[in-house]
C-alpha cells in the first residue's frame, strides 16, 4: 500500500473528543483497490484536508503511514479498500504499539471502515454506506462528530496475524480459486470483469464447483480445545448446551467440508456466516460444516441470513482450538487466501479494536 500525506502537519489532535473543530481524523486508502481511483480521491479531498488523506500501495507504505498516524495522535482512522486493508492497518498498528514498540503505552485510535473493497464483511458489520455519496456521507459524519455509536470488536490470532475470521475448507477453496482466476484470466480487457463479484462468480462456476463434482468434499478432521479455558457447544438460540469441554478435550472428530471461526458475524456481501460471533466476551464462534454442497445451495438464503441450523452444522464457543485435517486444506485469513494447511491453531488475540458504527443518526 503506498502514499505519503500530501504535506506534513505539525499540529497534534487531542483524542479525548471526536468531532470538535480542532480534532481531525485520518483517511487511509489502499491505492491498489479496484474502487480507489482518482475520482474518489478528488471527492474525498473536498471533505478531508490533504494532510490527513493517505494513499498506500505497499506494506512499507502502510508501515510508514501508521507510524505517522500514531505520531500525530489521530483519534480516528478510517480505512478504505476492503477487509484486507483494514487488517493490514490493525496488525501494523498493534505491532508499533506493543510493549517494545516505538509507541508503547499509547492508546490505539478508533477505526472506521469505508465500503470500498470486495465483499466488505467489516463494512456490513458497522453499517457503512456504499457508493460515492454514501462514502462521503460516512466521512463527513465522522469529521463532524455525528457518529455517536461505536462497538468493540475482539480479534482472533492466527499464525501471528490478528483477524476477525479465518478458516479451512470450502471457503478457503473459493478464495484461492478467486485469486487464481484473477491472476491467470483477469488481464487486459477481462481485468475489470474478473475483479470483485464477477471474479467470484467465475471462480465458483469454473473452478470451485467443478472441483467438488469430481473430488470428495469431506475430509477427516479432529478439533481439540486449547488450554485457554473451557469450550461450549452452542444451540440454535446461541446459548451453550450440555457440559463444557475441558482444556485439551476433543470437540469433534469426523469428516468436514469446512472449519472456520470468527469474532464478528459477517463474511463478505452481508453473508451472516457466524450469527453468534461476538456474543460471549473473550470467545470466538467456531463453526464446523459436514454439509453436502447441494444441500447448502438449496438452503443458501437461510444460511446467508444466519437462520439455518441443520444437523450437519456444529457451533461452539471457545478461546482457542486446534484443527488437524488428514490432508492439506484451502486456508483463508480475514478473507484473503493463504494457501493450504493441514493443521492450524485459532486463538483469541489479546487486543480488541473500537469501531465506529454508521447506524443512521436519529433526528
């Protein structure tokens, strides 16, 4: 991600009050994101001072911009470019805030998410508005101090990365297939068509579905509770059922098509994959799927809305779990394809983030 501020600023803001005239917010855009273009930057420059508007094209840029943001004590940072952009900022921010980091002891700024990426699970979670008008409205409300709602979101720690969701199986397969389609077919005249929703549709139609028509969908898996505390099976009403699982106990052993966990309800495009996520402080929702693809497709609207609880869908609350498959499975972290893994540990991160919630203001 790249971009330096358009000019340096010496003034520092006081993070105690959002929206007072002397307070500022930073807007960080991923210049590589499909919806981030010159037109958007121009529109935002009318409502955000140029010294507070940052563009990023690389990890090095992101590191430098986060450093600048922390140096200036911005009380609020808004990210634009999708869930991956948000997570890049969050992970870099906490690296610089850790006890041995340059900004140890500082408080992390509150975060806003602009609806600018593919999928936008986080944008759904905080009710961000889409389209140019909606994006400008969210930024303007935040700068004017008219976003009174905020929510705390805990995070998973997966392979040293903080994320609100991760998983292995069908969802990881789709994301890996999407990257393959975009990298191998999304060039020249097809680049725009095969980015975003068009790319996902093509991946499902030409890669994911054909794969599962000719290959077994279920893989043997063992799921073990970690040592961080007890785990609980979850019923359709979101309440724990039965006796708790002790640390080290086996939660499940059998064939699965998916094993995933989250601290917020949404995947991309408003898909409420984890309806109970975030309901028990300090715990993730773990979801294990034994379903057949035709069964899923027949009930997709209910699954999408978080209202389908068939026998082959198993939900748990846990602080840490270890997943072990009999062969490598497609893996995704925060909606980004991460190759294939046979084993992985999902745990709760020590940090949480404060998010602006763009619920419509009450007049």
